[in-house]
């Protein structure tokens, strides 16, 4: 039987992860509060950030930026997209309304 967590990203009970996806206390918090679907949304968002900002994840500054964005995305008010980001499926600019 799979674990069920109250996902803080999607706001509903969903299947939890099989292991902590990140080391330390933050990884444990993610394991306890984020579903597999919620984590996949972060992975997709992180990929977009890496591509749009041309980050090299092994560089300390890039890692610090990504960890801060991960915490905002998963537990904060949400992360923002880079200015002028175009949605791949629509080709429309992500502009504030």
C-alpha cells in the first residue's frame, strides 16, 4: 500500500514519495508534505528555471538559487516565472493580468 500525504502543493491527499528527494531536514519535510505529483511539478518548474536562466546546477550560486526557489514553490507563496517566459504548449507570454 502506498503512503498518502496531504500535499501542500496541490492541497489534497495524494500518493507520497517512496523516499526523501533531497537531503537533510528540507528533504524530510518534502517527503512528509509533498506528493509525487507535487514534486513532479517542482521538477518541471526547476527544469524551466535552469533552461531560462542558463544555470549550471553544480555551481554554488545556482544551487542556492534553486533551493530558495524550491522552498518558495513547495512551501511558500509559489515561485514566479522569468519575465517574458513563453509557455511551450501555447507560445503565449506569461504576463501579469
